C-alpha cells in the first residue's frame, strides 16, 4: 500500500504529499524523537502528537514512509515548508494513535 | 590507513535548536549521491543527528566531520562543552541530564549516545570535564 492510498483509506488530511507512491511497511508510534530514531524501521508509518520542526529531520533520517499527526495536532507553516523541502510525507487526523494504528492493521495485514 | 575518498565538514550552531539536523541531512544527501546503500545511510545519518543534537543541547555547538573511506565511514564530533562526568552512566538508555525545555521538544530521553552506539560498528568517547567531548564513530561499508 502506498502513502497516497493510506491517506485515502483512513481519510487523513494531507498536509504534504512529497512522495505519495512511497510504500508503507509497518508502523511505529512514539513522541520521544530518539526512541523513534532508535526503534522505527525504514518504511514505517510514524504516528505521533509531537509537532515541532524536528519531526521532519527525524522522519527523513529514520526513513519512515510518512508522519501521521494524531488527535488533531496541527503544525506551523515552517514545519509544512521544511517537510515539503525535505520530501517528507506529512498527514494528520483527528483520531487517536490507537484508533489510527488499529485501522492501519486492518488495512495492511 | 588509506586516505579518505570524501571529507565533509560542518559547524554545528549551538544557538539554533530548530536548525539542528542540517548537517545530518546534508550528509544523507551526499552519501546518496555517492551511491551508498540506504541502510548504511540510515545508520550514519541517525548517529550523526544524535551527536549534533547532543552538541546543541549540552555543549553550545561544535564541529562535525564525516570522512568516507573505501571500506568505512568515520564520523568525528568535537565540542568544547562541559564534558561528560560519567560516560558509563551516559551510555545507559534512559539516563539524561537534558533540561525540561529540551524534553518538551521530544529530546532528552536518554537515547542519544545509546543510539549512536546502536547504529555504528565502533564508537570511542573521549571527554574531559570543563574541556569538551570528542567522539569518533565508524560504520563499516
């Protein structure tokens, strides 16, 4: 499944679609950035409520397929701009991380 | 030892927390242009980013060098910060001296040095209290 297909299937808000054709592979949930870098796998969907600018660098370096901001978290314009510049897919939802992950499991397993 | 094929040098700005990671992202780009495998790029750039963040949080910035050899990549981090009082403790997951404002940004979880070790094949820390910290990490190609 691609990031674009995921966004459609889960009715996510697309903030930045830098590479909609990127394949998704598994999921990691976390807000502590070093935990994410230590534990998330390449291609994972990363669900978080952390919204500061550093999430873009972490997503890029950890090579996750996309970020989903859960629980209606919003980002400032500079975060959106940097995500676009760095080619990071950035999505958002009103739903909780648990709800998103449960729906994701139904989709990919 | 043979000469490095490519060397990259970065000054890490200790004032600007929001731009931390620029050096790592640049390294990622350079390694990709050199045709290095994605898994190696991931290891090197995460290890470097953790080092960069550490220098911003604890040392007011520093210098980072990446040397690419035929069979390995070496990352050198140098700062003139306060030094690490107990390296053994600092290497334990979850142990951190980061202040609360840093934690609220999602850092300071005590995973920085452990991640650097996790993603590299060799890591040496040389730290002197009041003088600074020098770290050398190697990732085999």
